[in-house]
C-alpha cells in the first residue's frame, strides 16, 4: 500500500474517531452519540417516525447547547411510484434534543417537498445537486431559499427563510 493511501486511511480513521467522540451522527439507520448507539426505544415516537426510511445528516453550528442538534432528513415522497412525485423527496430540518439518554424531536421545518410543491433553491433559483450546499448555518441562525408552494400562483421569485433557535423551537427571523 502506498504512503499516500495509508496516510489517507489513517486520516479518515482519525476523523471518524474524532466525530465519534464529539457528539451525534447517523450511521446505518441509527443515531450514535459519543460512540454509543441510541436504541430505537430511546427515540420519542415523533422522531422515530420522522427519520424512518430517511437519510439523516447532522448539521453543525447554529446551536449553542450541548444537548440540541439540527438534522437534515430526506425521505422519498409517499406518492405512487408512477405519479409526479414518484421519484421526489420530502426534506426537513429537525431540531433534536438529547437528554437523559433519550432523543426527542422538538421542532421541524419543511424545506423541500415534491408533494407540496416547495423546492429548495438558491437566490438565482438554481436547484442544488447536493441540497445541503444550499443551507447556510451561521452562529445562531439558519438560512435557506425556496420557491413558494404551487398554491401561490403568480409568485415566481424565491423566498428567503431565516430561522433562529430559541427555547427549543425554530423561530422565523425577519
């Protein structure tokens, strides 16, 4: 094995170990906190349903509490496979609390929904290949852009969304 590949493997292992020691992440359909798997019975019912069958990414930043986390969850749309949303997704940001060895869903924001006609974009109305690249995490707030639902005829400009996390909730900022 070449030195470059070996160094890359060691660096990746060190990075994964650092992630394990620093908090929460999602792997193989389970939450891991500080290297320990959180059993499904330790998730509240709402969180268990919200992540079931989805891809979960924990986002860093915007939360100044050791027990709160923001997760991006992407799930397939529930429409019939041959319908308009057969290959679409329903994507949400979730605010999760880890307390007393349990995970609970505190709040969620819908940011991309094929079924409801909401599309995550940037200010120029480009659709992301990687949706997470269009979500900005700041010191104490989250920002993203989306097209309005299809139920708003005549509105063709993207809308900016800014949310601050206050008392366990996403609170819209002007």
